[in-house]
C-alpha cells in the first residue's frame, strides 16, 4: 500500500512539473512588403531578468514558428534575420495564460532607417554569415579603457602574440578594417592597439579578396585574412576617443591619445603616442630592405590562390614568431581621413610618423654539428637601433557609372636609420677547449624611400557575370647606407707561421634601388546559370641593383682610403615573368568549386662586377601552376573548405649576391648567383562549425606544403672555427602546421571553456662540410582557457598550455633534442563600489630540458587599481605595477638549423606607473561588454 501511495505521489509531482512547463509561444513573421512571410528567421527566447537563453527555433517557409514546454515566467522574444532589423517582444507565461500567440510580427527591411525602441542590435556571441565569422563584442567583457587588442584576446579562435600580431583560425591577420575601410593603411596594429574596445559592436573575420578579385569572385592570389571592426551606431555620429598620460619609476613614461569623429561616410581619426614601456602601437616596417615589396610584386598578378607560407620552423609558428623581447622606446602620431567626395568617389588617406628605438642585451649559446663531432659558440651582444619613418597613403575608388569604375591606391614612405651593435664571442671545441675569441663593433647610418602606385580599371557588362578588369602596378625603392666595422679576433690553433691575432677595420658604402611594374588583365564569362569561366594574362618586370664599396683602414695616414676589391662589387638583377591562365568556377546551393591552370614563363638575369671580374647569370623557368578551391556548406553555420595551389618563390638579392658579409667575422655569409626559384605545392583545409544558440564553436585549420628547390644553407667550418655559409637548392622539404579550437559554454559557472591545440611537423635539409644533415621537427601545443563571470562585476580568466618540441638530426642522432614550455595564466577584473576597479594578471612560464642556465621559470605578475570620476565617469586615475616580482626575462630555443641555440634576452622589468585617462564620450570609460544575449556567461 505504501508503494502505491509513493507511485501516486510521484505521478502527481510529475504532472505538476509538466503543468509548470506547458507554456507555448507561437506566431507568424512577415515583412513590410505586401506582408510576405519571412522564412529562416531566428526566434530566440530569453529570460527577461538576465537575458539568459531559454530556447530557440526558426520560422518555416510560411513564416510560422512555435516554442513549447516553457515554464511560467517573464521572457523576451527576439526575432532576427540577416536582411531585416531585429524585433523583440515582452512575453509573460502564467498558469491562467499559458499560450501566447503573435498572429503578425512585422520585420522591417535593413534599407529602412528606424527609430522605434523595439529595434535592438542584440546578437549571439559567435555566428557565421556566409564565409564570415562574426563575434558580438558585447558578449566578451573587457576592463575599462581596454584596446581592441584586449578584446581580440577574448575571442574563440583568435590568438594575439606577445608582439601584438594576430592569428585567426590559425592564419595570420594581415589587415584590419574599420567599418570596411582602411585605418592608417594596412598595418593591423594601428587599429588593434589604438582603438578603444568599447567602440566596437561586431568583429568580423574573413578572407578578403583583392579589389580585382572582388569583381570576379575568383581568388587571384592576393586574398588576406582580414578583421573588420564594425563600430557601434552612436560612435558613427559624433566624436569619441581617449587621452592618457602617465609617469612611473625607473624613468618610465607613457602617453597616448586617439580622437575619432565619424559622420556617415566621413571618418576622421588622429592618434599619438610616446612611451618607453614597450607599448609600440604600430608595426615597424623596414624600408631599407626590398624583400617585402619584392614579394608583393611577385605575388601580384600570379593568378593562383594565396596561402600563408608557414614557417620552416614549426616551433616558431607555434610561438607566434617574434617574441617581443628587449626594451623599446617609441613615439608616433598621424591622421586618417576617409570620405565620399561628391557621389562617385570614395576617398581614403592617412599619414603616420614614428620614431622606433629598440634596445637589446642578449646572451646566446650554440652547439654546432660537424659530420663526426660538434663544437660550441657563445656570444654576448647589445644592439641599439633608431628608425625615423614617414608613411603616406592615398586612395580613390571612382564609380564612373553603373558599369565602370577605377580605383587608384598610392603610398609613399621615407625612413632614416641608425644602427649600433657590439658583440663579444668565443668558439670552443667539443672538449671545451678555446679555439678563438673576439669582438665585433658595427655602426651604420642610412636612409631609404619607397613609392607604390596601383591602378585598377573594372568593367561590368549588361550580362550578369561578364566582367573585365585591368590592373597596373608600379613600385620604386631606393636606399643608401654608410657603415663601419671594427673586429679583433684571437685564434689559438693557428700555425706558427701565421699571426694569432686578426683584425678588421673598414668602412663601406652600400646603395641599392628597385624598380618594378606589373600588369594583369582578367575577363570572365558566364557559362551556365551558376558557373563562370575566367581568362587572364599578366606580365611583370622587376630590376634591382646594389653597389657596395669597401675601404680598409690605412695605418700610415689614419684614413680609410685602401680599397678592398674582395668586398667591393656591383650587382644587377632583373626578374620578369609572363603568365596566362584559365579557371572555372561553379556555385551550387551546397557547394562551390573553382579550378584553374596557370602557365608561367619566368626569367632571371644578373650581372656581377667584382674587382676586375665580371659574370653574367641567365636562367629561364617554365611552370604549370594548378589551383583548386572547394567549399561545402553542410548547414548555414557549418562549412568545410579545401584549397590547393602551386606557388613559386624567387631568391632575394642577398641570397644571390656573391659578396661575403663579414659583419660577424666568425660567421661569414655569401650569396649564390646560381640559385633556382622555389616551387611549393600547398594544401589548406579549413573547417568551421558554429552553434550561435548554444554558444558552441569549432575551428580547425591545417596547412601542408612540399617544396622543390628549397633554399637552405650549406655551411663549411674551417680548422680555426670560422663558419662560411652559402645558400643552395634542395628537394624533399616538407612542412605541416595546424590548429584546432573548440569552445563550449559552462552554464553552471556562468562562462565558457576553450580547448585548443597547435601542431606542426617539418622535414628539411642543411649541409655541413659537404655532408647532408636531415632535420625533422615535431611540435605540439595543447591549451585550455576558462572565461568566467560568477558575478556581474567580476570577470575571471584562467588558461594553461603545454608546448612540446622534438628535433631529430640525421648527421648526429646523439644530439637529438626534446624540450618543453609550460605556460599558466590567470586574470581577474573586479569592479568595486564607488567606481573602483582592480585588475591583476599572472603569467608563469616554465622552460625545461634546455642548456644549463636556460631552464628558467619566469613568473610575470602585473596589477592595477583605478577609480573613475568626473561627470559621466570620463576620468580615470590608475596605479599600475608591472613585473612585481622583477623576474621578466626572454628565453628562446631554435633547433631547425645546423645547430641548437639557446638565447636569453634582457626584458623590461619591474616598474610602477601612475596614469590619468580622459574620455571624450559621454559613456565614459565603460567596459566593452554591452547588454545583449548573455548565453556566453551562463
């Protein structure tokens, strides 16, 4: 009988529970145009109290929807669609009114500007719109006065390295736009480090096609991983910005400002900065080197799909490249102005000046390989460089009529440099016997300039899909420098007939220039309803010259007037190519496919005048370069893309020029005029899966490359321990990198967890004393990150990562190495009463299984306390402490050459900074998070 009562009680409780969840909300969604039903609109049900997610669905082809099983309570119903303004309704479910029906919910087209209070900009934290990943900035909380860079660190699938470079879904971000327009040219750091996070509404990540490719839809080899920052509506109609000034201990100072005035299409921004706290705020661009412009011109018009060429060293790719070590003093300032002139011209412009002064003190220990033994090299060095740069960018996109347009982009740069370096070094035999020791003192000054102009003509025909474009580019670069070298070396194993000491005391003058042009014409023709065929033809010519004159010191008269013929030469190099290609593209409901073949005829001509000897280089190369791009859309929020391309890479001037570089007298480099271009076959795979309603996301990226005629070093070490390096071509070089990121909600802890892992494998080859040394490197870097909001005014972040590196050498298997790097990070941001804020972060890096003295444990603890005051909380007074434990040091290891290198760099250590920040916005120095769907915090 008791069991019967128990079962009866359970049934009653079950019925009561079900009765509490029998609420129903249904309705029909239509638009303002003749009341047509809106299909595939997203219906989201949120709790009214805290905007947490309850349920969601989508409208059917008739525009109707129904959500069942809703408990009694107060809710907000949010209706969204990519083509319409959002709409919300307040809903109450009760025992007396369990069913709510909306017979007519009207959505307004985005082209109609509305002021109704019912229209809101709420959005899920992460969603996928076509090929674009969109993050809702309001769902990711950052401290007051944060930059966009701090916001990006919170986004799943986005990584920000120590030097400020950004990766998204495993690929480097090369361009950051603001509302679709350039912000101070193409330097990503100008936007990420200078714009305030609280001005951003959406962050969009996508592969941006070049201007020419946007007309046809075919990737022409110049697409870039791009971030577009969509500003909040109130930031587009007035002025916003911040100014900050601070001073601290150890003579540290920091000041910066940004003023932004936007109105419609007009965008005006002014920024300025000055600091010696390693807060650069921009990317340093070396105008004295032509390699960047050479690569740009060679890739422009190649006609093949573009790829991020991964590092030869997977460990470097895993670490994110430059580690940002040393101490830097940086000044800079500039203006950015964009506007639509008249009705047909979209004008963009920017000017920026910077003074960049990096200083480094470093210690290096290397173990070099020989065919039957090894030896050691130790070095202590300091460098102090100063660069003053000016950059001017101008652009105009002119819409002649509905079918014709012209885009003109020009840039000019000028740079003055001063470089000083001093190094003291020694070489030891395998049994630690001293072979040589010495010092080297280098000093140089120089200046350089560059000019670039691109003109793109675009024509659309009446027939949809039929287009024609003509792209003309020209570039001019020149540089001139004067340098001096003083080096003294003591050799312990020289024969008695030779002196034990050797010295170099000389001066040199180097001048160089580069001129190039590129032309490419493209025509597309529609084949079928969803298919296009593309024909292209291009021609490019680049000429570089370098003239080096060296004089030795004359002890008789104290002047540098003795010519050194061995280190004097004139080098002229001309590279040209002609290509023609055909590609076919089809786009269906679920997939898109583009396949093509490019024929390329390239020639390399060089003339070398060294002393009384002249030599001429003439090489011609023919290549067939296929390309393929396939994308399959499983659903609106899940897709897979596969890219394949064959890519050529030409040797640069320093690799070709056959003149010894003796700036490091124990490590002498010389070019090889017989080098062949590299040919790389590359495959990339991208998988994106986003559930915007459950806040789950998965990003996967893999890149595989096989290179023929890879340019590597061939080293020869003589009996005195002097190493001579010369580049040569080899085959069989393989490289693979990949990254995976999985984001999940933690509802119980009101937060999210992100699991990620980077991985890499490389197989390359070097030569030492004419013996091949195969080098294989494996890297693996799993990590986990928790972002929690246990309370509205408390934000917590914790992460842990483990990086493993293993390198094997065919020449000396006994020297195979494996080492570890563990990194643990924590961050707390807490809003206290009376507008006080406390922030602290702790980073603990553990280096292990390295050379003695380099297995450092580096705890880095920063903290700050601030208070907001003045009207609208526009002012902030902040006391910051950096490296409280005074332990900051840079540790690095490199293992992908003919040596194992451990390095230690002196970093900026403990200091305190008191600063004041003033905001121009009436919103004050608010956090970046804004009201919205808070499922990321539930």
